[in-house]
C-alpha cells in the first residue's frame, strides 16, 4: 500500500479541526436537498484520524510509520529528529493506552431556510451508548496467539470481546468529531477495533454516512489497484471479525479502524533479567552497594548543616553514611550544553529489530549467517534466543516489543545515602514516646529504599528517617538521573550543565518537553536504577543491613516511577532470584499517573508547560505570544528571559488578555495545540507512565499505602503540583492511579489483618511536599498549623504501615483526612 502522508491529518485529528470540504461522493443524478455528513477517511490523501493501525502498514521495525521519518533517499532520519512530538510517535510499537482521542467527521458546508445554522454533529447521539463501539481483537502476525501468528500483519484475526460503554470508555461530541475517552487503560500490546455506527446522527436527525473511500473498500467485490485491495482486505477483516460474534451487523457500521496499544514492560523486564543473569555470567556487570568505613555522623548534623531548624531530638538517633553503587546507564551522554543537545540521548536497542531480521533472513535464504558476525551479534543472539541479531540493518534501533534489549551506554557510579538507627539513642526516644526498647534483628535492620521528587534530591528524604529509625528501619536512597549528585557535566569543568535539582527552570533536564523520548527514558532509567539498587543490596558487605526485608517510599516523582519499579521487582522470574528483587511494602506520597495530562493541568507546572508548548508551536498565536511576553507582559512578569517564572507568568498574562478581548478563535487554536501535544506526549511517555503498571502492582498483591492532598474545599487547596484529578482525562492524576492500584480509602486506623492491605488516605490539610516539609505553603493555602499537622500525620501513617509490612495502619489525627 502507498505510504500514507498524514502530517496534515494528524494535526487535524488531534486538534479536532474538521469539515469545510465538499462531498465528492454525493451523486449528481439524485442530489439530496441537504448533503450528507460523513466520516473523514481517505488514507491515500492523508485524511485519517489517529490512532489507526493503517499507519503501521509496511513498517520495517514494527513501529508506527510517521511522515518525515525517511529522507528523500528512503534513509531514516537522525535520532535527534525524533524530538519532534509528532515524529516521536514513529518510535513506538503502538498507540497510547490512556489518552483520549477523536474520530473526525466532515459536515457539509450547507445553509438554507430549513437549516439556518448549517449541519452539525448531534451531540446527544455522540454521547449515547452504541454510537461508538470498541472490540478487543487479535491481529495477524501475533506474538502470543499461534493461530493468528500465521495471518498477515494488519489483518484482524480473532474476536476476543467488546468493551462496555460507561465502564471502559465514554464518548462525547467535540466539534466536528467524536471524542473517545478511556475510563480504564487499554491493555498494553493488545489490539482493538473502533467502530462508528448508524446510531451517530447529524443535527438534522440523519445517520452519519461512511466516506466514499470507506464505502468503496467495505464492499466484498474485489477492487482493482494494489492499494485499494490492501485497504479493502484490512477493512473487510475488521468487519468480518467484529460481526462474527453476532452483536453487530455490517449494515450498522459506518467506520472501523484497528489500533494496537504499545508495549510497556518488555524493556524493563529484560533489564531485570540482565541483572539476574549477572549472578552467573561474569561478563555482565553486577551492582554492589558499597559502604566504606567512615566517621560517625548523625542525620541531625547533616540537616543542621543544610540549614534545617527545629529538628526533633530523634534525628540525633539516626546515623548517616555515604556509599556507592555502579549501575548500568542506558541514556547516552550529550555532547553540548543546550537542552536541545539532549534530543538523541534516549535509549536504543543493542540489536537489529526482529522484524528487520526476519525480512533479511527471508531475502538471504540459505546465505543467512547462522553464526555470529561480531561480538555484539553473538550477544544479541544469545540474549534473545536467536530472534535478534546485529547486522547493521536498523539505524534508529527503537526499543519495542520487537527489539527489547537496551544498549548499555556506560557504567554510572551512583552515590548512595544510608541511614541506620543508633540503638541507644533511638531507644531513649522510644522510651520518651512510651514505646518499648528494640534490638537490631539477627539479620540486620530492615531497609527502606527512598526516592525523592523532581527538582529535589536524595538528601531531602532525610526528614523521614527519624520516624523510620524509631520503627527500627535503615534507609538507602539515590538521586534520580540528572538530579543532585548525578548532574551532567558535559565539559568536565566541575560545574553541571544539566541538573534538574538546580531549580524549577531546570526541570526540562529531566522532564524534557523538547524531546519526549528523552523524558520517557529518564522515567525508565529511574525505574531501572531502583531495580539495580534493590538488587545491589544483596551484595553489600554491611551485615547490619537486611537485604531480604526491603520496603519502598516514594514522594512525587519517586511515587510516579514506583509502580514500574515495583511491578518489575515483584513479578516472578525465577525462584532462585525472586527474593533478591522483592519489595514487600510500598508507601507513596503525592504521586499520580497520566503524566502529560496532569502536567498540562498542574497549577505549579501547567502554565510553564503550556507556555513552552505554545512557544514552540510555530503558529500565529505562538508568534503573538512571544511578542506579548517580550512586551506588555514584562510590566507584570518583570522580565522576558526564558526562565520558568517568566514563561509561566507570560502565558497567564497572554491568556488573560485573550479572554478579556473575547478572542475565542485564538483561544480555541491554542487549546487545539495543547490537545495535539497531549496526545503525542502521552503516547511517547506511556511506557514510563505509572498508569500502565498500576494493574500489575494490584495483581501481584503488593501492599501499597498512598496519601493524596485533596484540600478542604475552602482555603487549603488540593495538590498544586500533581492534581488529584484532571478535567480532560479521567485516567490522569493521583486518585485515578490509586484506584487502578486497588487502594481502599480509609479515614480511621486499620486493625492488623492476616495479609497486607492497600490503603488510600486523602488529606484536607497540607501541601504537595508535606510528607517531608512541615512549613506552610501560601500558594496552596496551607497554614503553618495545618502543614505541621499534615507532616506529623503522614510520617506516622507511613512508619506504622511499613512497620507492620502493610498489615495495619495508624491514623492519629482523623480531623485532617476525609473520604
């Protein structure tokens, strides 16, 4: 089939811009009084709504084909070019599991005395059950179904079932389009067929009709050209499969399109396998947490030196140590100092993808080399059971289900922060609290791995260590990539050129909006680092640490990467190694899923994200925004420099000015840009997004505690960084993530149970950072009294929950929590 050129169509589909076209399929011999409204669908001319698997037709590596991926000579563009948000979709082996999407319609440009307002979509029909139906199917060339593995790729093979309207998804009108909003994530790696039916009506009360192209190819009589036959074969297979169950007839179908959801777990799963294999294979690096002998130092001394005041005496009972662990780095090093220089540092495969290898094998026949042609080829062959090779066929080496072995770029010597109870002093504290004395267990102190938030650092987690030491826990912590002591010093002058901890303006060093694949792989690197740290604890020579009893605490970004880490750590691999990765209990503070959606709606980050997106959009409004930011906005924003504060302030001022001026068209255009970015960004981030790992965490039965700041409905606002819920995506935010992990909301202490339980506690007082910082936050409306109470209560809940390994939960101040 001819490669479909859809750069215009992708913009139209994502922005919801449709219509304004003449209908060429209206029969001239019987012209209707009112021309028909149709579904927009003409693939050869690039008119196609996404997601749609037709864009994977002819793929050479199992990824989506996006216009612009090949140059005039048919050679793949450089890796850095995938920084373009739309082009980033071309690095994926499928579509997003969670982002809302649209199917565009074409409304006739028709006005008459009988139809003075023209023809439009009937919103009630678009929002009613039956207008859109979604079927789960198995597509050809399946990797999991033996029968369907023999069917050609792109052809629907088998019906698995139908999704339920109002439970799995809902729909609504969106201009001249039908919006489909998932209520549950689609299954990673699975395929679905979206169907529009005759229940979808226009404002005159008539059923929307198929496009002339779709009406042509849905016929069963063979067509003529190669492209027609290919499209006809695909569409016929869709309709044949979805009607095979008897729940729908072909006469009801006005449009059908397959979408395969991208894989999210194979790459991290292989990283775990490589870590496990290092036990027996000395050629593979094995992480080891090293803690050298060092002078006694307390956490109280460290925090005091950092300027923290009003410390509890309990911090004098916590020992502070510094260690290290060498972890495999899958992100490559940038060569320059600008954010744009990070564009091609995202993960890549160590091998050629399986699709290219199979094609090469078919072409070579008996000449296909069965013996390795290089050292790396031998490694690829050995680690993949012969499915992957290294012949230099694949220049982009995108990591997908067809190429899931990541290339190790370099070893990274990562500083490790360690704390332990000082027994005599911590027992004095326990005595003052009316608690009995404790002894170090025979196997050593149980360990809590702690992970900090974005723009923070591991040392900020030290404020939790007193509460944990009182319960007899040691802690270990590392910085996220490009944070704290892990900044990137390109020219080795001793000054970090990229470090997200330096301030809010440096957040793009990690959550890279200029290269979404880099942002995705920073998230995956964080999860991989935690796997390596957890595994490396087994090799420590410090006998005061019990590496067989490990829990986890994450705050903000630490909570975001936690589900991917925990899902991989606790997924059974081999009974001989499973205990070396196990995380027995998890506590999460102020996390959330649906990253692209919640970033756009975040009170703290949203204006910066939206301003940055608009600034780079290359539209009339983006140019106007820049001029406004450098002119009128300076009076209130103070400067026009490209800092987070300036961009955020300028965007708020600009949008306020448009609203006051009644510039509804410009506002709609800007919203369309944000919609397009949200679709592309969430698709690119999906394999690092916690939404896609939450179900696995629940299925594994790992006990999880999570707290969320929902506010009191008055002065104390909900979380201003990660919103509890979002307006545009019901799967995004903190509460949807908690729901997907199966957490039960509680407001009172929970008595011990026979097995670990998972709980959600909603706080009415405090702010995003309350778990670590008792100080007030005026932007969040959090008072000094409320913030201090929230910190004390959150730390009590976490410590009590981890101490019982999820069997019980203590809630000491129910006045600041709600159901």
